[in-house]
């Protein structure tokens, strides 16, 4: 073999070796990213129901909201507890009262004595159901009272976990219980004064659903807002370094191949 043949053969082997080293480095780096994972940063998202867009209808079967990449669907239910003994559960309509928030309208009472547009217990129990498009942590809720004279003076209502309609007695069903006649939370170990309610740490989730339920005849409230925390996934610093090494390896391989 001539000296030229030896030279070219050696140069080819060296290039192949270099290329193999960079490809190996790139694979190791990219594998390291998947192994090291990423961290989650809690992003706070608030849905405000007090001042919706002009022209928003007063009642809808279902209301859908979007914020911070989240979808929120709100529906309602009611139960007829009239003297006729009809305790059937039906679907109500989600109402909107500017400056107050969302409530429930049910068909009980007829055209003369209509149900008020709040979440109330005057003509049957009522409930708002909030369903998110992904698991979130429920940080807080705010409420408004139907009356203007003495807000929350007579209100008794529940914030509940998913389950059967009106189930506030089963173990683990309650997120919060409010009895304003007893300073905004009698029966709830995390008693708080209305209108704001911060969800206890052991109840925040992650979850996709939460409910607001009223049974008391003297209670009429609106849901004004809900604030949740989402998990925004971000690469860890070590993952960013490995991504850089992997990208450099693949780029070097491309350059070496082009220089053949």
C-alpha cells in the first residue's frame, strides 16, 4: 500500500471515529434529557364571572370559559322538593348577573312566582358544577350575595367534591361549609369569612371538578370567581445543557458528512 493510500485510509478512519464520538455524545445527551425529566411551575389562572362580555345572555344551559390555556365548563342541577313529593333531579340553566356572577335558574314556581337567578334553595335545591379540561389545584373561590342590605346574613351553603347531587354528608364530600349566621363557616374546621374562600391545602387537588350547592331556603348566592393553579412543565437547567450538547453533536455530524 502506498503512502497516499495509507494517508487517505487513516484520515477516513479518523473522521468516522470523530463522527461516532459526536453521535454517541448526542444520543447520551438526549437520553439524559428524558431521564432527568423536567420541573413543574404552578401558574395561577383566574376565571372572573362578574363582568362578562357585553351582550352575554342571562341564561344558558352550559357556559364555557377559556383562560390561561384552560377550558372551564359550567352546568347546573336542581332538585324539586315540593309538597308533591317529587324529588327528581333535573338540569337547570346557568344564569349571569352583571357585577355579581353566576347562578342557577330552574323551572319550578311557574310564570308568576319565578325562581331567582342565584344559586338558592327557595324552590328546590340548586347546584353549580365546574369541570376543567385538565387536572388543576383549586386555590380559591369568591361569592356574592343576592341581597344588598346585609350580605351573607342568612346564607348556608356548601362547596363539595364530585359525587351525587346534594351529597354533603358522606365522608370526604365537603370542601367547605358556610353558615353565615355563625360567622361564615360553622362546621368547617377551616372556617373563613365570606365573600372569599381559600381552599384548604388538603382539598385543593389535583382535581377536574368542584361544586357549589345550596339547600337552605333563605340562601341565595352567586359564584363570582374561581382561581386555580396549573402545572406548567419547564425543562430543568441540567436538561437544557444536555439538549445543547445533543444539538451540537448532531450539527457536527452533519458538517462532517458534508465535508466528505
